[in-house]
RNA sequence: GCGCCCAUAGCUCAGGGGAUAGAGCAUCUGCCUUCUAAGCAGGUGGUCGGAGGUUCGAAUCCUCCUGGGCGCGCCA
C-alpha cells in the first residue's frame, strides 16, 4: 500500500481527462490541518495561468472528473482552489484490515528493484573509532536496511582507511620499541600511542621523517617484514571495530579497504593521462576541469610529486570496480558534509571518464553535520580529548541503568544491564537519526535519554506498551486475541485517524529512500506514537464492558501499530523490546 | 580572496512555492477507584536574521547586507 501514490495516480488521471494535459502534477499531500480532511490536492492552482482559467472553476472541473473508486468521500473545494479529500472510513477499514497483521504492513517491494552500493562507516586502521564515525555508521546502516526492505539489492561496503602515509610513521615508531603486553591488552591504545610518538618525533627531526618515509616505501614495495606489521595493525584494528559493530548490531556485505585498490592505481592514472583528462603540474598529476564554473580552479590531485597516490585516486578505482561488480543504479557515500567538494570533484571526474553519464548510476553524497557538545563546539571529553565510540556507548548504558531499574524493579541485575545497553544505544542512535542529517546536532544526554518526548526510549516504550496490551488479552480472557480478518468497521474518529496513519508507512519509506533522510521515518513513528496515545486515551480496549467485536477491532489496530513500530525500529536498527 | 552550508517560539529542532508556520522540552491549567499518567485535553510563547525582488501566493526561489560554521593542490 502506497496511499499517496495510489491517490496521486487517480488524481492525475482525472486531471488528464479534465484538462487534456499529458502529465499533470496533482501535488497531492497530507492535509495541513485535520479540518481540511485527510489529503489535499494543490495542483490546480499553478495551472490557472497556464490554462487561463479561474482556479476555482478548474477545481470544479477536476472534482467532476475525480474518481477515487470509493476511497474518498465527495471532495470539497476550498480557499483559492484547494481540493480537500476525506478518506471514506469504510474504505480505510477495508484497507487496514488487509494490512494490519501483514508481516510488512502491506508495504510491497519496489518494482523494478535497483542495485545499490552504500559506502559507510569507513574507520581508520590504528585509530579507535570515535564519535566522528558514529553518524556515518548509524545513518548508513539505516539506509541499507530501508533500501533493502523496499526490495533493492544493496551492498553495504566498509571502505576502511587501511592505507596511506601514516603507516610509515607507525612502522617506524613500532620498530623503535613497543609495549608487547599493552598491544595484547589494549591494542588500539598502544597503536595510537605509537603513532602519536612517531609523528611527534618526525615533526622534530627531518631524519626521522625521512626514515618513516623509507619504511613506507618498503611497505609499498612489498617488504615482507613491513607487510607483516601492516597486516597485524589491520587485523587488530578490525577486531576492535568489529566489537563496536557487534554492539551496534551493524554488519557489512563487503569490507574492502583502500589497500584493496593499490595495484590498479598506476594504470588508472596512466589511462587518465593518456585520455588527456589528467596532466602533470608542479610535479603532481591532477585532473583539471577546464572552465567548469565551480571546479575550474580546483584540480583533483590523483598522484603526488613523490609518486604516491591519494584518496581521489582510490575513490576513482573503487568506483570503477563497483561499476564492474555490481552494475549499480545508485552509489551512496555516507560521509561528513565537509567533504562535499571532494565528492563534487569525484562525481565530475566520473562523468568525464564515462563512468557515470546521464545520471546513471546516481552518485550521491549523503553528507551529514557534526556532533556538537552542549556548548555548541565540537563534542569532546571534559579534558578536550576525542570521545571514543566505546566510551560514549558505555556512558549511555550507565546513565540509563538507574532509569530502567526504577521503572522495572522486578528485573534482576543481568536483565537490567542488558536493557540499559539496549535502551542507551537505541537512544544514541535515535538522537542521531531523528534530526535532518545535514544539520550539526547538539549532543545532550538529558534530552536524548528522556523517556518522554521525541526520543529513542519513548519509541521503544511505545512498542512495549502495545505488545504488553496484546499479551494482557491472554491474561484477562485466557486466549490469544483473534485479529479481525477482513474489513474493520471503524466507528470512532480516533480509530480512523490511527488506521490512516498505518496506511502511510509505505509513502514515508519511499521518501526516506528517495532523499536518504531517515529522520522522516523517525518523525512518522513519533507521530504514530502520539496518534496511538490519543486512541488509547479515548478508545478503551480490555475493559470488560467493551463488546467483543469492538475489542477485536481495536486489538487488530493495535497489532498493526506494533507491526509499524517493529518495522520502523528495525529499519532504524533500534532494539525492539518485550518489556522495559 | 573564492566557494559551500546555516540563521524559524525561552531551548533543541521539523517544515515538498500553497490555507491561520508546527513538534518536543520548558512553563501554566485541568484529567489517574478505570487496559502502563513514560500519557491525554488545553493555555502562554513567532517582525521565520535584515532589505529588496520574482509570483495569484515566499520560511521556502533570486539579489544584496549582517552574523555564524565549514571547505579550497601534494592528509583522508
């Protein structure tokens, strides 16, 4: 079910008939005010000039041609030429009865399906994951899940930063002396310490800097000792990252780091030079964009004067391989918005190279803003250091523990610990996802861990309450409730309003997939929760005096709400709990 | 210097050229002998940074200004 899409199609047909237009835009959307009905058609107004008509008369003409096949009550014309649509409760009851207990809440897979690559998370080797990786990981994971739910063939690729000049420094430092025990106990801590030590020394001494460069060239030349060290660093880093991914319940279909593309880089650059696309300048090789309005003065460096390659080169090689392996319709890069320029350059280079022409595949940079502390400055520890992801999740869990302990006193310590972890991580994820991705977001423990308001815990609780209601039926009536199989005879306005909300999920997910903005799903789920609370307040369910048929209807609606939350939370990858 | 992004209620933020700009939090008033009050109903609170322009219609599009953030060839 795609309610908006369905109504739009019918409205467009009527516009074609009424106005003789080929492909008119009904601009049908959810009504701005409940007094205007459920949906409104705004598309008549812009046509007034084009058709040289009075918008209200045009609206009348359209209304005469509209046929929603029973979905809507007779449309009304309002204001300068809006057409207000009220869904027929009987039709809504029929539709919601069909989808309420459906596994997918009636959201069909897209047809045709697409092949999509999502490039996200991308931690660096020898560095602990920190809050800077959080948004890419959470956003990317949610996008993968949403696109996959819609039926697309999605490859989530972790493009790990496992190659680059820093390894010369790290190897040099390692050889100077390392703490074998620490490397065992806290590998990433020791690697970070070694790197820091090495880069400090290299800054002080040109000799050291030169030695580090030599270690790097030995690594690049395939020196067995350095290669073994590099592999060890990569392995340790991967294990560390995996433990965080386990905690976040995030996984990847592919895990190809930058090093994977090393071998093809020289030939790629040579080819670009031969094609006249790249040329030498001041010793380096760069792609120049001629008189491109935005990039004319911004060359894209693909080889340094010392012969080393850059991430521009790797990204082009990566793109080429993805085209070959996946024949993608979309490639989505979930990377900090500060790298916008890089992606404009990359996508333009891809176009010039013939890798992406006429917008196929769609190359999309899903940029996101920074995580700020309450003071509005970049999020740091009290001492001004980087906050590691592990520490952030630990703190979330610790802060939540007393809250769940207070609310769920029957649970033992282990259960509470598990719950605190799931609520804490869900809260951190939700805080990140519920805001438009391009805006910087202000991290505030009090706000994001609150059990009231637009938060993760609130949504988790909404599902818990719905599930507990369905369980409670068994306790009170001695049997599982039987969902209504066919049409629901919706009587109360709150029942209809809730049912209409349930029919909207498919439209919302389509928009999330189109714009790559999970906050729309968050907004929807929060709105559904509020809608359900109103329903809950006005429409008693388990009370003995409620007739059986009414109870079954309301429980069926509740089951639909539970399903919507289950689907929504799973797409946001926020734990769905049985009780809390 | 050039470029990109941002400025909406006390705070944090939504807002697809369309009707009287919304939500959460905060604050104030009602509502728990009734399925979990983690809630519901309502009130207070706005020159949508400023000035022009386009349009039947602008928070939204264009220009300029102010204030803030970020980026701009050998890191990623």
